[in-house]
C-alpha cells in the first residue's frame, strides 16, 4: 500500500481572508483542501516558515509533490 500522495494547487474564493497571501492545496487522495503556508514567530527564532507541509493534514499520507 502506497502511503505517498501528491497535492494540487487550487483557487479558493472567500470574503473572510485575503486569498492572495496564501497557497491552497488539495490532496489528490482524500480531496482535503488546506492552506499550505505554515509559519511561527518568537519561538526562539525570528521567523520560520514553509510553503507546503510534509504530510496531508487529513489522511496523513506523505506529500510527494505538487501536480497540475
């Protein structure tokens, strides 16, 4: 059984947040949509961040890469 998965970039329209500031992804396995940007401040570092998680937040499969 393959525990790896790809994600694709999706466009999300909402009135509550500025979508231009975030990258939205969809897991091709479970179709969970999530914001890929993760950041932390003032935790011993001035700033740390990533554009994409290592694992899908819903199904837990390891993200291999981004597909079109």
